């Protein structure tokens, strides 16, 4: 394997490796029929998605919330007239029911969402935004959209068009693979 660069400031920090050691690991550990260039690009896409989420969480930190919780609040905002069960929320967000329940608990403690029992079937629970939740979403959206936009600032207009085409293609592919849509 490639020697790592010694670029760290604290003795317990891990050194920055860059992409090369990962490429070598792909070459050494993948099956012979794997397209290694695709694996490298997929890895880079994973890293990019992690960085985008990290940047969003930094922007949302002053509001005391993370992107995943905002994702749930946006889902409820956009489906405000429909009743949403925790199971439906989990399915739509592509998370486990336990994760959805944990997020709903967190949001409920902050009075952003409320659980209501169905009048027809008391075993069924619906989640909806509170008035405070609606106001919170309205307050945070300008920061959220500005953070989304900031991810694209280094792309020229023509590059953004190509990127949009590629991202749409990848989104459709992943939606088919996972049998889920937003």
C-alpha cells in the first residue's frame, strides 16, 4: 500500500490518505469482474454525499437540528394534508422504523411534531407538524436552501446542467434499485 502522508496535528489523529490507497485496496480486494473505475467513482460519490451532509449539519447547527431531522420535517410539511404513519415515514426516508421512531421522539420532545391516534383504529398512530413545527420549518428553510445552493457554487452553468442530468440519472437508478422515491 501507498505510504500515507503525515498530515495531522495531534498524535491521536489519523493521517490523511487521499484516494490512492483506496484505489489500491479496490484493486487488491475486488472480484475480477468488477469495473474498478466504477467502484472508485462510487466511493467518491459516497465521500461527496458525506461531505454534503456534514456541511449541511454545520449550517443547521445554530438551529439545534440535523439534516436527517429536517428531512422528516420537510416530508411532513409537503404531505401536511395527508396523515403520515411512522412506518410510512421510515419507508419514504429509507430508514428503519426504529430510526424514524427515534427522530419522531426527538422532534416531539421539542414540540415540532405530535402523534395522534386514529379515530378509526386506536392502534394506528399518525404524525403531524405542530404550529411550532411549521414555524420552525419556515424559519430554517432559507438557511437550508442556501446551504443546498452553496454545494454548487464551484460549478459553471454548463457544468451544472451536465451535473443535473447525471444526478437525475443516478437518482432514478437508485430509486429503482431501492424501490423507493421521494
